[in-house]
C-alpha cells in the first residue's frame, strides 16, 4: 500500500500508538513572563508523537489586568447551550467582562464557539461555601446540565487553549503569539481509547490546576467513581480528566503535599512497601489502603501545574518517557530531550527522573526537587 492509499483509507492517521502523545513544560523559577515562541517550537518538534486529533496549552500569568477574577474559557457546541450557560453564570457570578475568544484561520477541525468570561462569585452565596468551591459547582453544572457547553479553563490569571489539531495549529488558531506567561505546559495528543474532540484535548483543568498526560489509565472507572463521591463530574469522554480532579482533591481540598500525592497516584508496589523500614511501611500502607481507588493504574507521564509550581511524574515502572533539565532560572520537562535542546542547546543539568518520583519546581526556589537515574554535569 502506498502513502496515497493509506491517506485515503485513514485520512486522520488514527492508527493507535500506545507510546504516542507529547508533553512539554517550561517554567521561569523567577516568575518572569515570556512569550509562546519557545514552548510552541518545542512541542512542534515532537509533531510525530501526535496525529492532529488534539493539541493544547496551559499558560500562567496571562491576565494581569484581571488577575483577581476567575477566567472561564467555555466551548459551545450549540446556541441553545450558550443561552443556558449564560443563565447559570448570571445566577452564580458577577460577570466583570466577557467576549468571544480571539482566533484566526488555522488547520483545526470543526471549532466550536469559544467564549471567555472574567467573573467573581456573588456575595450572597452560602457562607459555608468558599469561592473556589462555588466555581467548581458552577463548572460541574455547566458541563452536565447545559447539554453542549463545556468549561475547559476556570482558574485565576491563567488559561487553557486546546482543540482538535496539531499543537502548532492550535497555537496559531488561538493567537498565542499575543500571550505571555511564566509557566507553559503543552500537549500533542494521539488518542488511544478515547475520541478526539475539542473537550477531550489536553490540558485538563479545574481552577488553576492543569494536567497534560502521555499514556493510558486503565483505572479510569474506579477513579471516576471515587471522585464522584466528592462532587466531581467526568463529562469530557477521556481518561485523563480524572487526573486533574484527583490532584485538585488531594492537593487543594485535602492539602496533601505533592511528595505524598505522588505516593497515591503512583503508589509503590506492595513488595516495596513490605520491605520498607517500619515507620515508612506504616505510612505507605495507610496511604495505599485509604486512597487505593485513586491509584492511577497504567502507563503514564504527566506534567501537573498550578500557580507557582510545575510537577513532573511518571508511573512507578516508567512506561512513558519524561526528561527534566535546567538552564539558569528555567526548568524544562519533556517527553524528549531533543525538544529541550531545541530551545536551550546548553543546559546546566539534564536527567531522567525515577519512576514514581516527582520533579518539582517552584517559583522563588532555585532548588529542584527530584531524583534521577542519569545526571549530566554542567557544561
């Protein structure tokens, strides 16, 4: 079969590639904002890891003029859905400003109507309901009650931009050359067992938490049922959605540090737990027994981000790649070293994180947390 025949039979290159997907993260440890040029260049370098069915970016620090308000990015698949959503928003929030999102012609597939709102929760809400919980409740209502409206970004001074297309096409479509942020996470998708559609592209978001993911979660069913007990509704037709909600539950609502969260999402094997020294064995056993339903079973590498922090994590046996590097005050996380080298040929440090051990970069802290199986000496 020649190339032309293959394109005719499979025009969107939808062959399954379980090692596919590309992830890239780039963060200024000083909190300095920078343009989209390097993040787009890096994720575009991994073009062959995706197939045009999903691409996206999460950017932090992009709305300084509206930094005290929640920025809601919403996709509408019908006019009726927008009318219903506007009523929900009006009942929950004071709408400070709203507009159709800026876009331009690009190689994307069937784009929905995209709208941006800057909002603040109304003062008359229940006194026992914090602002962030008010936002989550509204997001879940919109995603489940309006039929064809989906909130794909809901944090303050940050935004998610995603859709059906290659990452470089999504960047062009959303005019990302006009945005500046201090942390960018990027994704090129090669869907395995879930459909390629606008809501199912990465990153996945709730409040200011975002996740980009390479891999597959065979534990999606039990993860989803556990999260639904806490009010989360999974509506975006893909396994990765549970990761974003799990991180929000564990780190924001339950205030667990990422060092503990990593032991939940990528739990050690029972044999490792049993052989640990007694005190550590008791802690790991308690975490495994308490949070067994949030164990992410299957191959994965992820970049988790929120304001002031970028985290890289892989499954315990590292069935998906993740490379970390630093140069000056920049931290890089990537599926491939080549993408990092493209934007920063000279590096201070380059390493492959150990499976199940997080890499953590924080604004204001030049010390990167993370173990390695390979370290490159400064050049």
